[in-house]
């Protein structure tokens, strides 16, 4: 499932959902890279 996250105030990344972290952020995978950020609401 694709998810979009925010990193910082204006950078967004869309990737395959991996898991949710304890702090409320989520991990998404783009190729071989994992990125953590705040999920974007609908």
C-alpha cells in the first residue's frame, strides 16, 4: 500500500508502507531506501 509522509515542513515522500514507529511516525520504502516521517492525512 502506498503512503505519503512529510519530512520537515515541505518535503513529502510517497512509498510502500513498511511499519509504524512508536513515536507515531511511519516508515516507507522507496527502492532500497527507508524513510521515516509524519503521515499525511486524507
